[in-house]
């Protein structure tokens, strides 16, 4: 999804989250995936057919809801002049809104990637798998860290590092036992090393071959010198994997903790990866924070104040941040306040209560999405916004330790 901006991707993710939360009372939520080359007349004739069959549904309420959803879809399709480039998806149905009520809702999605397969799906929840697959960053790197005693095989997929295999050797130490000839000992040792490299090559090739090779970008090898060079020159990988070696990098650890170390060491070679761009951004933020330059700030209020005076160089927002600000006003007097809270679509929100000044009823007059508000301010000022995932350590820290909102400033404002 390189052609998509970070903000579009965030919006798409939010839309899917909203859809995932919606449930029907029965099997009555319709998901309709239309690829760009599908004849709309074929779709409408199938929907008419489904409408006829729905007459057989036993529950009167479900029957009414399914037929209502189909009618709504049919009328929408009548107004569809041309299927968008990547196709179009309709989610329609009577969504449970609590208190024994349902609401007929439709969400239309123009996906970021092309829909391959036509699908009509009727269930108690919406069918989202094909869209969720589009959201996943599938670019994958094979990771191997090794020395003569230990090796770990893993994968870097998108921004996520995972360990798959851990191997240990029985290569004898450099001290030979008494009575053994030095030559014999050396020979046995080399055989044991060779065997271990062979096992590593096989295990790593097995793991790397499970990846769809279209998404497989290459292999990074880490470890001390000269072990990794020795391993590479022996061609122990499957020949298809062999062709995809990107390079050798120094890494001190050869257990699981060597995998992120390897990715960091290969940083320059992976500079275009979203992960590295985000990592560098967070490192800049932490650098400013510890140097006490006054050019790092965090929290919604402080960041907003700095945006207001135009001091923000880069706004850092956690991809996991879901926050909403309620603007609350008194019915009778001029009292006004706001509450910022984590946003959950299914959450039941208590009414704001009574005015502390005059005792009249308080009302929520406006709901503002915090991410939209802050990124909107940046758009107006031409300030860079960086969405940071929580799949790596520094990114998780942004969410957990800094509330998901931080900024690198152009100069210290003291705010
Ligand atoms: Zn009041």
C-alpha cells in the first residue's frame, strides 16, 4: 500500500474496526464484494434471486431485515455508474444498537487494493477478511543470527519480528582432551562445525520457504566474524534462498534477542522500510528528550499548544491511539468544559451530569476525534505527521508511556 498515505491507511484501519464491532440479531448482515470487472447486471440478478429465497426464512424479523438490506443494496447499485478502479464493497444490514433496537446501516468501502473475487456473504457479522488482508504489510525478510554454538532463525514481516527456530551445536571447545592427536581433534571439530552449519541452512531454508516468495524480500545474516562469513561462503541455504542473501551484519547475540539487533544493524540497507522510518523518528524524539533540548514534547494539550504557535516539526501519533474529546456545555449558563477519553465504539457513555455553577443539565455539544483534530491542524500548517505502529519497542513506548501523542519541535517553546 505504498501509494496510500499514512493517514489514509489509518482511516481505512479505523473503518474496519468500526465494521468489526457491528453485529446483527440474526444472520442478516450482508457483505458484498464487487471486483472491477464484474457485470453489475449479474450482481443485481443474484440479489433479486436472494430476495426471493429470503421469503423462506422462518423468523419474520430476520426475513424483513434481510429483504430490507437487499432492497437497499439494489437501489444503491442502480446509482453506481461505474465500478471504481479497485472494485467496491458494500456492508449493509440491520445492526444491533442495543436496547432491543436495530438500525439499517450501510458502509461503502473503496479498497486500497484490487478485489480479486466476487463475494456475497450473509451472516450475523460483516465479512472483513479480504480487506484485513490488504491492511497487512506482507513484505518479509528472513533473519538468521549464528555463531558456532547457537543459531536463531526468524522473520521480519511488516514491522513485526518473530523467532521461529533455535538451534544449538555440539561443536567441541578449542581445548582438546589428553591423548587425542591435535590433527584428529581439529578434524573432528571442523566436521562438527560443518554439520551444524548444514543443520542451520536446512532449518532456515525451511522457514524462509514457507513465505510467499513474491513477498520475500531477502535474507539478513548476523553474528560475529568470521563465523557468519564462513557460513555464507559454504552455501548452506537452499539454492532459491541463496540467491536472496542481502548481506552480513555484526550482531553480538545469537539467541532471540539477536534478531532485533540484526535488523538494527542492517538499518541502512532497510532505510526505505516503514519500520526503519518509524524507528528513526522515535530515536530522534528520544534523543531530544534525553538531551533536555526542550525540542521534545508529548500529551494532547502540550502538543496542541505547540501546534498552535507553529513550533512542531513532526507530529508523532500512535497507530493504536483512539481518543475522543467531548465538548460539554451547560443548558442555562456559560459554563463549558471538555473531557478526553479513550474511544471504544461499543462503549456506553454516561451523560455528563449537572453544571457545577448553576445545577442545570450539561450536554455534549460536540465530539472531536483527537487524531483527526491534531492531524487536521498539521495539514493546514504543512506540518509532517508520522503514524507510529506499536509493533516495535520504541513504538509501543509512544503508546504506553506518552499516551500516543508526541512531537519533535523546531525550537524550544517552553510550553
Ligand atoms: Zn450552568
